[in-house]
C-alpha cells in the first residue's frame, strides 16, 4: 500500500500464473497513472492433482428385477426365489438394490452369487445374504437377478394378474 495517496498495486504469481493490476486515479485537478510496483510477493501453494482412472468393461447382462417395499422397518437376511430352469455351469447373481423413479439404481445393499448346484428347481431356493441389510419402511427396493446365461428361468408375479395356483397377485 502506498501510504501517501492510498493507492494499491498488486502483483501475484502462483506457478505459471501471474497477474498485474494498475490503478488510475481521477483527481479533479490532476489525472495521474501510477504503475509502480510496491511489493513483489510470490506465493507458492502446493498443488495436489488427483487423477482418477476408470475402465469401463461392458458385460452383456439382461437383468430381471422385481420391486418391493415394507410398511415397517425390516432387517433382510434372506429371500426366496423359485427357479424353473438353470444353467449347467454359469452362476447367477442375486442383488437387493435401491430404486430411483421405479427402476433399480446402482446402490447395492446385499448381494449373493449362486452356483448352479445351489439352485433348487423343485421348490423355493433360499438365498442367504452374507451381510443382512436394514430396509426402511415405505422405501422401494428391488431384487435384481444378473447372469450371462440365457438358460435361467424364474417365476415372476405381475400385480393384479392371476398367479400359478389361481391367486391374484
């Protein structure tokens, strides 16, 4: 700061960036342009650059999803599914996901990979998750089935349609 007339001239540099400012004083009697460097100050700030590298691998999957919700809070440790066909060697992944605008999103709350020999075709297959999850009341979730096989078949229900034994779902 120039104490005599209150003018400031600032010059700063950070890395390869620099800035210079000059101030023009409009006095009723005299117009003066001052360009005098009062202080040189170099400020060095360490720059941390974070580079995120991601690799996207396309895995052809055709997921099947069924949404559900509860009227009370629940802890979910397992679910039951009824498979009618399975692949001889390719596993199936069962996930519980969050739901956004009626569709499953990328938030996975629970997941279990089932080998074909763990799947019963004669009745219900009970899938026990390694880590139970807390399902909040009046929040939609989705059971999502993922596999790279076209051989899997599972029973599904459509709201308001006739079920397997004549029960409206």
